[in-house]
C-alpha cells in the first residue's frame, strides 16, 4: 500500500480530523483501516503490515533493504543505512519486545484546514506495554515542513503516553560493536550447555577471550558468547571497541 492510505479507506471516519488526529494502517489481513487516534491505543501496530511501500528506483541515493529481527523472527524493512542502524539498535534494545517499520499514517488538519500526514519510520512495542515511535533524520537535514510533521507526531504520541524520538547518526563505536554481535543474533547460536558454562565462567568479571578459552574451544564457544552478549545475558562496555581483553560479566538482574 503506498499513497492509497491518503484517500478514504474502509473503516475511515467523517469529521475526525476536526477533533485532532486520525490514523490509517493496514491490518494483518491486508485491510486498510482508518480510525480516530484516540481509539487507536489498543491497535497492535507492531503486528501490522507497512502502511506505505519503500520507494526503489534507479539512481536513488538511499539504500533500502530488510533486516532480520531476532525479536520478531522475520524481516523488517528500512530505507537507508541510518534507518538500518537504528532498526538494529531497536532489535538489540532489551526494553523493546517488537518492532515494525512504516507502521501507520498519521493525519491532521493544519490551521488552514488542509489535511496533512506523516508516516513514522518505526513503531517499537516496549516490555511494559508502552510504545516508542521513531523517526530517523539527521538534525541538519530537518526542513521546516519536516519539523512540523515531527512536532505533530510527538503531540499525538504524548496523547497515548508513548515515547517519540527523532534520531540522527548513532555513536559509531556502539554501532560497530552491536553490528558485530548482530552477526550472532540468530537462535542457532543458543547452545544451552555452552551458555551455562559461560555464565559460570563470567560470574566473576574476566577477559573475553580468556573466558572463552576457559569454557572450551574458542572456535565453538565464541559464537555462543557473542549471542549471550546480544541477548544481554552477558554484558560488556560497548562504548569502547570490542576486543579480546574486553571485560565480560553476567548481566545484572533488572
């Protein structure tokens, strides 16, 4: 579904924009829905289909693609490397339990009564049941019209008590570290016996490679170790480059 969501769709309403916001989305059956924003709080946007297609054309400057999310067990789309990096970080974030791209169209009327709309980049469901809505845009590239859309989206999210973020380039070291760990995010690296040994080894903080050697053959152990770091079952300082002597320990509960 592309710009089709900008027209009246099944489930749409009359006069809702005069009361604030409306939202258009595509449910799991592929049906377009449009409801008052006030009535959209219980919608499971993390399970909905993308509300707009990613544009792909010859010579485009962006690099669209799909990221396999460990949390969802399937691919989620992105339109640029910036979006890919933030999608990866959402997948890594222990507070996030599910994520979807292009989750909905938000509609409102401006002061002149003209309908305006915006489709955020990501919707993340949080462990406590709340939500985080994310737009990816470097601050220097935010135009006045974009700033208005972001402000209105923030206002809509505040009505539901949701977090809203406009994010630019993330920390380069963090991204490199998480990208490395992401290579081991798949459940095939979850070997219970090896994982249990690693938890025992790192009950006391120790060097990454030394701990892996204590647990067994590093070639077999390291993928499991990186998987546990991805899942936050083990932890290390990801603000510094990950290396063989990085101090690893068991994750602190809570």
